[in-house]
C-alpha cells in the first residue's frame, strides 16, 4: 500500500563520496578516517573506517531540496510569440540541518578527508552523493528497503554554518549544489514509473534509469540514544548528547577583544604571554583563554561561510565541468550579548593619515564540550555592532558584534579530524571552569 504521508521517522539521509564505487552498504556509526587520541604535537596514524560506504547522518532535523528547471527563451523578428524555449541544465540545491550531539558532523562527510586544515583544499573539487530514502509510513523507523529514494549526485558544498544559542540545541547547517537528481521507485503498488527498480542492492545500474547503489535502511531493529547510558531497548549510544548552552565551551574558546571583559592576550604553553596573531599555522596549547573574565553574558554565536559556487562551462557539453568557489571566500561571525553597560566601542572618523581606530586582528575560535572546534583565524574584522532591545516592554538591551574574515574556516574535532591549530586548556580563574 502506498504511503499517505512522509514524516520524520521514515525519512533517512545518507552521504557518500561521489568518486566511490556504487554500493548499498552503510559504514559503521561515527566512522573515522583518521585515528583518535590526538594531543598537541602528536602524530596521526591513518585509518579509514568509511571505506567509500554510505554514512547515515545522525541527529538530522530537516532536509530541503529545491530543483530549478532553467529555461532560455529565443524570439525572432516578425512575431511576438516565442520562437523557441530551450531547456538548460537543472540546478539542484539541498539544505541539511542537524543538532551537534557528539555524532559525526556533516562537514566531515561532505569535504575531502585528506589531512588538510585549509578550507579551500577541502571543498574546492570534492563532491558527494546524497540519498534521501522514504520508507513505509506504517513503520516506526527507517529499516530494510525504502519505498522511494531521491539521489542527489555530484553535489558540492556551497555553505556552512554553526549556530550556538541559549535557547534550544546547537546546530550545524550545510548547503549543497549540483545538477543531478534521480528518483528510484521500489513500491510495487505503483506501476509505470520509468525509474522503477526491483532490488535496492543492484549496483550495476541495470534497472532502467535508476541511480546506482541505493543505501539500505540503517535503523533495522535498532533504537539509538544520543548520550546517557544504554538501557533496555536502547542498544546503541551514538554520541555524547545534544549540545545545549552549557556544552558550548566558552572557557576553551577565543573571542574578539571588543566584547567587554575579553582580554587581548593569552598564555601560550612554551611561548609565554602572546596574542594568537603571530602563531598562524602552528599547533599550540593555550593555557588560559581570553574569555576567563568576560563581563557580558553571551546569548548566541553564529559562524558561517558561503563559497559562492560559480558554473564553468565548455563547448560540447550542457552541464558545467566545474562549480568553482568564488575567491576570496568570506566568513562571518556574529556574537550577541546582553549588554550591561553598552558595547563600549567608539566610532569616530579619526585622522586622515592616522592609524585605524579599531583593532582589525581578532581571533574567533569556538569549542564545544564534545570536541568540535570551529576556528575562523586571527584576522576577523569588526564590521558592525547592532544595539537593540531595552525598550519599555521590559526587554534586555543586547549588542550584536558582527565580524568578517576571508579564506579561513577550520572545522576540527577531537575524534573525527584532530588537527586543531590551537588547543586551549581551561584557565584556572575562568568563571566557566567546570571545577
């Protein structure tokens, strides 16, 4: 019997390297492509638990897919009617959001797994396939064969964002772009579809036009608990637990100096008191972060980057042979605080030949307790400050500090890519110290 609806429990998202061979097999949960056990200065042993298989994303909140069938019109002298409507290459866009929960972030599934902290090298030409399987709505989980599968093939990462807030869970959002979307139909109660297939495990592409290598359901007879202890009926602990405000590790983060109470110097192991500006490209341990004495109460932090993909075409082919990132790649950081005494940042014209009034070398690094670290480098520029609230309705006055940078957006993780440029120990005087 055909579905009457699709809801979250019967919808599965899986991602695979586009260059890998077709397969229906799924990699183990939280598969790594580098060894764990990282410490500052330690070497890494190569290990590949993914092995080109599908990775099912855990903690997914939403998936959106937009398909634009582009057309081009031609007219001629002598009539107002169209002379020709030409169908050009379709544009497929996908947006995925998941909670940060200690399971493998999507970033590591959609970027080059090579040991390279450079964001440009990780996203420039790496492509993935995304399979969105829909299962019977009479089931309580995605198990066995799906009824239909939508495969987005050859997708490039186009945008990335991490959002941390005092309300609700912290999230990761990615945007993907490509030109190919294929549907496969396994529901035998529906006939006549050109992409009907008989077996999800067919990797040879012998079933009509259906995509090759559709993943099986990953939740067959399995209930998963993110965090906590496995108990009866909860047979697999997949992560450390959903990251909420208390798991955003401010004590091991580095924030810009414009936020009242944030210091401009850190104690660097083996180097002494220094700013991070002169330490680009080195793996160091910061013993005391600059957030130990922050005065304001941080409400939210949003970190994002947009790669601005541009199609490059060639004669003899309709499809683009590449979707290149537009350089320079602009990054953004937005930090909102409850303002106790105002933003305390002067804005004045200054002398025509004088130095800039605002310090332009600001470091932004945000960590979570599960080991995720997002590092936007040491050259973030203050672009604007938005002051809002504090009205007669009784709301709090807030200040939002907005920063911009270029070409640096390093996402690392203690487990999945342990290549932190800077590793921060908790400062003994921090009011965020867990002890």
